[in-house]
């Protein structure tokens, strides 16, 4: 009786035995084994190289960032010396140190109150630079927000809280600027705002708005906005019929007005975000200049006041051309709307007198012309409204 074949204990070994029997004595078997081994080893080596390369890059990145941080800390020197408390400075309201001009040395930035005049004091914004072992004041601006003193002759808490600044970048130079907000006491709550930064090689005031009764301001991205009342003629001081929000943006040389929005609900206007729809529709007002004397005073200023927003557009540029009545005129760029136009000069006998473009001018300024009522001038987008001569010096 034939013997039964023994089953191997492992099917895998049986498979391997069969393969060995088939390729036994053949050199190809060894070559195949060698090639498979080489490919396997190359795969392992290649994987290790990739892991090593990624790790090196990550380490180099961390080292570079650490070196940059160390370099910045070395270049930007912090001065541990208190700001001066001399002269007109009675107390600091807010101080901060920051390198405004990117020269590697921090400036001292401050709002302080003066020594006071009677029962009020004025706050000032100032920038100090540390030179020759001491702080030197390089900029000072009085803020339009006086504050009353209480009976103990100390500054009121309300006044201190309403004057402050923050560092925020709004001029596209990757260096923070100083955005200042200030508000006075009293029923009018007069408000003003400033922006200070580094431009054209110096630290200076770059923009300002106010004083504005009941005004507000803030930033939206790199834009600055101002909220102001737009009252009707009969509105009480407390309760304007409309509010206008105006946006400003840096154009590499100055802040320019880029849009506005007007509505009756202050909360709605305050929360309104800028969009291209708010972009200003621009037009022009042009006319001749005149004065009841020889020559046009060099300081004569021509202004157009928007009847809805009360915003003023002014110029002291006097244009010379034969098209103007006395060969001297002006041209104002304004947003589309309705305006009163007038001229002013300190040379006139009555301080603050406004020579309007009026019914008297439109009538020809003859003896029979009795009305001096200002004429509303309508400006349309993209158009020049000409012949607007603010020369009624005879009211």
C-alpha cells in the first residue's frame, strides 16, 4: 500500500518549496532575488532622505525666524527713562513707546494735560525722541477738548477717559501710526480726531477732523471714518435730522475723502460699512474773484458749504486766466450736491465777513438790486458749474 504524502505544517513553506523546485538550478532565480532586494533597499534609503530633507527645512525655518526676532530686538532699542515732567506738562493721561520712524529707536508717545487756566485744562498730544541722553519733544498738538476741574482742582475722570490714542497701521507702510480721539465736556460734546505717522522723512500729523459737535470717529481696515451731524436749519443742537459718515484713505501722500453716507438713524449710519457704492460723485465749482479795492488779497479763501452735510470745501489757490472777470478766479472740487459759495479775507474791515455768491451778484450789483440772499448752487457729477462769483462785499 503506497505511503500517503505528508502535508506540510505551513502552506506558505509548501508554496516556497514548489517555487524552489521549479527554478532550481536556474541562475535567474538568484538574479530576481538580488534585484528585489536592491529595490527594497533603495526604497528605504529614498524615504529616509525625504524625511531628513523636510526636517532640515523645518529646522532652518525655525532658526531663521529666531534670528530675525533676535535681530529686531537688537535693532529696536527700548529707552527705560521716564518722559519729562517739565514746562507746561502737569500730568500724563496716556503714554506708550513705539518706533514710529523705523530708525531702531522707540519714540515716546503721549497725551498730557497742561497746568490749567482757571477751572479748565487742555490736553495735548506729543511725541518725544531720545537724543543725547534726554527726551526731546519733536511734535506737539493741542487737542480740541478742554476739560473742567472739580472743586479739588484735579482733572475729572470724565475728561481723562475721553482723550486717548491707539497704534494702528493706516498708511500702508507696515509701521503702526497713532490714531487719536478726543472729546470735551459740556452739552455739545465737541469731538476731534487726528492721525499721526511717519511720512516724507518726518513724524507729523497726517490727518485731522473736528471739532465736531456730537461727533465720532474710528477705523475700518486701513480707512478712517468720521460720523457727524447733518442738521436741517431748524434742528435743535441735540437732535439733528440726519447723520453723515465719511471715509478717508491714505493715497501715499495724504488722506483723501473716498465716500460718504447720510441717513436719519445714527445707529444705522454708525454701523454702515464702506463699499464702492459710497464712492463720491465729484463735480466742480468755478468762478471769478473780486474785491472792493485794488487787487485781490493774497489770503482770500473761497469756500463751498454743502447744504445737506454742512461739509466745507475750501481753497486759497487763485487762478490766473483771461476767462475770469478780473483775470483771477478759483476752482473747487466738491462732491455732487447743493452749496453756498463765499469768499473771506482778513483784509476786510468786518472780521468773519462772508462775501457770498448771492442774488445781489446775480442781479448785476446795481442800485436797484436789493436782495443779498445767498444762491444755492447745484453741482452734478462730472460737470463744472461755472460763473459762481463770490463777490458780494456790500451786504
